[in-house]
C-alpha cells in the first residue's frame, strides 16, 4: 500500500505537469523569415554552362590533383590545432544544448534523511528527544513550460550548436585553401630562386666575356661593371629567396600541424598549371547562401529570433511544481515496514507584477540583437558576393595575362640572344645587352607571378564558393 501511494503521488505529479506542458508549450517567438539577399541575383562572370553546379559538391580530393599536396592536406586535416579547436567548439555547444533541453524535463531525486530533535514538553522544562527517519523521491521546482520559454531557450541553443557546426566546416575549407596557397607560395619562390640562379650563371659568363674583351682592348672596363650590376642583383635575390623559402616551409609546417617531409615539397610551379581542377560556377548568386559562414550567420539569426520568444514568455505567469512521496518513521527499523507513507504536492503560480522595467528591457534587448544579426547576415552575403566577384573577375582575364607573359618571356629571350650576339661581334654596345638581360630577368619573374595568380585564383574560387569537404 505504501509503495502504491508513493508511485501514485509521483506519477500524478509528473503526469499533470506533462499534460499542462503539452497543452500550452507553444513558442512565442515570431515566425522566422529569411531576409532577402542584398545582392544581385546573378554572379558577374558566372556561366550558364555551369548550370546548378556548386563548388560544395566538388570534393577537395577531386579539386586538388597534386599527390604531394594531397598528402600534406591529409596531415593538416588530422593535426591542425585550429581545426581541433573548431571541433571542440561543436562538442561544447552540443553539451550546452543538451543542458538547456534537460531543463524542460522533471528532475527526480531520491532523498534519505534523518532529523534529530530535543524539545521542551512539560513543566519544569521537561525535555524529550526524538528522531525522524525518511526516504523520499521527489521533484524539485519543475517549471511547466506553459508559455514556451524553455522551448525557445532550447531552440536558441540548438541553433547556436548548428552555427558552430558550420563554423567548423568553414574552418576546414579555409585550412585547405590556406595550405594550398602556402604550397603555391613555396613553389613560386623556388621557381624564382631557379631563375635567379640561372641569371647568376649567365651574367657570370657575360662578366667573363667582357673581361676578355677588356683585356684584348675590344671593350672598356665600364662594360664589366655594368654586367656586374645584374649579377649582384641576382645574387641578392638568391639570398633573399633562400630566406623566403625557409619561411614558406615554416608556414606550411604550422598549417599542417607538424613538420612536412621535404620529399613532399614542390620543386617549382607546374608548366601546365594542372594542380587544381576548374571550379564550376553557375549564374545564380543563390549558391552563396550555402557558404558555411553565411549558414552560420543565419543560425545565429534564428537563435536570436528564438530568444525573442523566451523574452516574451517572461511577461506571463510561470508555473512550477514541487512534489515528493516516500516513507517516514520515528524508528529506523520500522521505516520500510510500518504504514508511514507521506507525500506532498505543491504547484506554484508566479505572476510578474513589478520588475522595474527589466522584463520590457529584456525583450527590447532580444529584438535589438536580432536586428544586429540581420545586418550581420546580410553583410556575410555581401562579403561573399564581393569575394566571388573578385575571383571571377580575375578568372576572366588570367588566361590572357598568362598568354601575354609567356609571349613576353619569349620576346625578351630572343632580344637578349640577339643583343648578346651583336655585342660579341662588336656590332652593338654592351648597354643594349644589359637592357635586354634586365628585361628578360623581369619578364621571367613576372611570368612566375602570373602563374601563381592563376593557380591561386582556382584556390580562391574553391574557398569563396564553399568548396566540398568529402
């Protein structure tokens, strides 16, 4: 009988709370509507041939075609500390959501208690002592979510969790892009180093030639010193690039989360520029809404919308339920044998009357925060549009730039060869050879810079279009 009474008391309390909560638990948050994208409907430079293709559907292993870079990216994704922090942020947000969600459920505690007392019971200050033993199971101030406050808070935490998921996805995409860019920078510096070293060798030969001509009386000493200027410039560049290559390797190690094996490092930029696949780009700017940073901003906005519901619910009464049921006895040996079942049921309704305007201010704060996050969401879309437009603008002209730079190097090479031949034959002055040699050196370095820009543009498009991660 005692156990039946105990179970009945707790069951009635929980059942009553669940019925009341289910009957009234509707969120008071305003209906969410996604803000209109404050950008043109079409991407400048997008192509109809791209259709509905999205960079998000392009796995990074299909995008990156260089096997050595793929191995470095595997290492980076496994060991990057920044990426670990992003993953741990997800776990933290998930735990916070679970904590908030649990507040909508009853907390049932088992309590065993012994209370001793000594009191005056008669004339002459006669005293008596006693003890009361009890074992109970109860609910402690369970809030019945009649007006959806707890549900709104739970929804807000859920959206915060989803925002961290998207932030982690953005971190992975950025890590892939930054690692690829660091790899390209190292390759470009090694290409420049090779050019500088070849220029040193050529100018050394030119200096030897001028020295012979000076000795034979066919040229002046000035020709020798003019040739030395190009040699010393290339020599300085070799030293500078040697330091830059070491720094490039250090940057790559940091991104990869550990030392990158020298065997995986690039020797130079590829001639065919085929380290990366072409990123598909359609016409519609709606693809920007799938970028992780834009999605994260939208989840933050939805969370702020839910917080408005929680703030509105504070204007209405709150219903809490405290209940307990158990056994009590003056003797420990009779606690579980005697007919001593006890129970309490204490619902409480609290109606806010005066709080100095704090409730109204809390609602205004939630509404203001939502407006701020609307602006942040719109700014994220505008930033994404600008980044994609810049990358597409470069893509539209980079092929022509490459063709022009290749032609410039060919022309400079032929011009230098002709000038050198004429100087050896005594037909022209050394100044013409010097100018041609400097022009060739500059053209070769400009070609490397353009090749780096072309490959970097593909990496940039992968990043700004929210490239895939599979």
